[in-house]
C-alpha cells in the first residue's frame, strides 16, 4: 500500500475517495465508542473509566464556567494552549447556535443537554481536522513526489493516507481531547513545505505551535535537514514567520483573555510523573525521582543531539518525515507523561517516516492495548479489590514504550542504511523535502 501511487482517474485506482471513506468509518466508530459515556440525565453521572470511553470534552463544559457563559482561562480553567482555547470557544459558540444555553444559573439538566450538544459539535470540528490530516498525507506519502500535469498541487495521491484514515489511534484518542486540531495544522504545515511554499508553512507551523507547542519540534527537524543541505536561509524565513505567528497568537490571547492563557505551558516544570510514562511506573514502584524536570530536559537535549548526529553521519540526507518522527517520538518517550490522546501526534508522522503496514499494525496494536489498560487502571478494573500495584497497567506502559522505541530503531536503521528505506525510489529523494528534494549536501558526511 502506497508504493504505487494513483496515476489514473478511475475510482478503483484513486486513493482519495477510499481515504475519505475510511476516515468517515473510523470516525463513526469513534463516536460509537464514546456513546456509552454520554450523560443524558442530571444527577446520574456515567463512570467513563469503567466503560473505557472517557473524554475531556463534555466534562469541560459541565464542570467549568464554559457551560455557563464564562470566557476561557479568565472564567473557565482550561489546560490548553491559547489557539486551542479559541477552537474550544468556537465550538461553544456553534453549540449555542444549535440549542445549548450557556447562561449563569441554567438548570442542571439544561447544562447536561448543552454538554452533549457541545460534544457533538466538537466531534464535527475534530472530524474536519482528521480529514485535513488525511488529505495532507494523501499528497505527501510514497510516490506523491512524482509530478503530474493535473491537480492544483501537481502531485500524485498516495495510498499511505489510509494509514492515517484507518488508524485505531483515532478511535482510541480522537475524542479524548482536542489534539487533532494541532495535528491538522502541523500536517498542513509540512504539506506547505513540501509544496515549496515556505511562508505558508511558517504560518501554519506557527499556528500549530500555538495550538499544541510540540509542533516546534517540526521546525527543529527542518533546521537539521536544512543545515546538511545548506538551505538555512530558507529555513530562517519559515521559522521567522512561524515564530512571529506564534508570538502574535500568544499576545492576542493575553489581551483578549488573561495571562493565565499561557499557564498550560508554564505549568509543565511543576508537574510530577504522569500517566503513560516510564517515570510514572518508577514512582509507583516506590522510587523517588528528584529534579525530574531537569532530568527530562537533559534527556531530550541528548536525544536531539543523537538525532542531529544521525542527520550528519547518514550516507544520504535523511528525509524530513524521518527526522520529524524521531524528534516527536523522543519527546513522548522521555516526557513526564504520555497521555492516550498524545499518540495522535504520531498519526501522520509514522506513515511519513516508515509506511510499512506490518510495523504500523504492531504500533497500532500496542496503542490499542494501552488505551484499554489506562482506562481500566483509572476505573479500578486492572487492580485487585485490595488495591496494591497495578502490574497490568505497568506492563501496558512497558509494551507501549518498547514498541515505540522499536519503531524509532526501525526508522534510525532506514536513516543509516537508506537503501532499505521503503519510501526512496531511484527518482525519489524526499516527497516532503520541498526545496531539499534532490538538493546537494553542503555539509559533508564525516569519514
């Protein structure tokens, strides 16, 4: 899948309708999975952990001032970056249009009904984000760099988009929180770079960073590859625009709401080990981890140095998708927490880095098992009645981390042995390289 991209216009050889259909089916499954967790009667809350279908979205509406007309951050506590806060505000405004009543003193049943409408509106908006991600990968996957005379992008559509559209990670994490918004912006930014529209890429990546922070790692990936190709000036223009857009959004958020809109990023250093991380297991097993923030920062700097050394020493300049995946995966592996929905950060990057169906299936299986385990852990399903250590959940964390580390090793192997890279072909260098595609190296490989 993906090796032969579509060249024809017939339905059977065109990946576009199949990718859209797969995304629609996947999203309907996601909605079906969350249906048992929708509270419909006031005073009768649903145990979403026990039903393995928790979502932050309706709870945010019910349990904060968001459901009674309050402004994000100023009146309603919101642990999201500022552009995502705006996205949440738009979702609430649309929910108001279809019947929600976010006014102070509203009856509890009306608040519950409003939270259900808010969830449905958010589901529609996030499905649009999923579609945007799928369509971006459609034009960036294997074979997409073969130029064609038709189409606004001049690129061939790739079957690799199905690895996004049909990903179990969408079912398990797509409606847990708002992460698909930043994923869509970040993926669109990579597509703009692939189409050699560097300023547009800067705008989109800046917006993505304002919606999720982690897309800043994509700018670092572009820097590392541009350094080897001697295209730092091109990168600087993109990064400058991205930085300007990011800072502008942060400034507008402070003026429109409150400086608390920046609190989600600043609170990171005060947090301890969180769900999904190796640090959580170590602390739960009785180990105390001093100076965790400093340790995580040091590990991430070391990881970035390792990735940079791979870029410099590789026999052939690594592809943008490979470097981006390695950096984002590294952050997820060493960070204090690895929430179920954060797997969506890798949703477009795994197919762009290593679109091998068997590898993708192993990764998807590990993530699905972890999703079951984390909600079971929080609902008390994976512990004995007397309490004690939850070794089932610890094992799920270990499996998830090991599988992701194995996938990192697979991508690193492709970087160091580019003749094994499943994406490269005789006339294909980097489908999303943009100005880097087929560009000569300016930094020689060390002997």
